[in-house]
């Protein structure tokens, strides 16, 4: 069964090792085959990887697009090892990603890594609120 992609004007996507850019009109494509496909909205560029989990996403993304995903395993395991040490509560997310990688479901691994990034965002927001609580002594209390 073909994958149906609807592209907005100017939208890009990666098909295998090629970047394809849509023209000025909305386009519908039907794609058959095994080449990895990644829409622009799902691509994280290296300069955007400003957190540990986004760096993990970069490596999983590289695995998904690569002919030899194993070439990125060393980098991946180094990053998740550091993540597990820094934030042990991420273990369930990392296990889910690992399972997808081990079964060769790299697109699913990407989706699970997005969930890890959302979890990380929650951790960082919580840490920021805690710091603000300590610095002003007021916390989240509203003034009357």
C-alpha cells in the first residue's frame, strides 16, 4: 500500500538521501517503496539540538535515514547512558525507544523519541519553576 503525503506549498521532505521541495501549489504524492521518508516538521537540525533528548533524536534520525544504522549505535548508547544517569525517570521512554531500534522500527523509534523530548520539556519546566520558587520565595501563589 502506498504512503500518501500531502504537501503544502514550499514544504520539504526527505526521501532516502534526497531532499524534495514542493512547488507553489498543494501537492498529493503516493509513494511505494522502502526508502525512509521524513517530513520537514519531523526533522531536527543539529543546530536545534539544544537539549540532551534532542541530541538523542538527532542520532535516531540519522539511524532512520542511514543505509547502515549501526554506524550510529555507539553515539546513541553514549547519549542514552548519560541521559539515564542524569534523569533516571526517563528509563521507560528510553526502553521503548530501544525496543523499536532493536526490532528495526526506526520510524517508530523517532516517534518515541519525540515523546521523550516532551517528557524532558516537562522536567525542565518543573526545574525552572522550582528555581523560581526558591529565588523569590513567592512560588506559584497569586497575590490577593
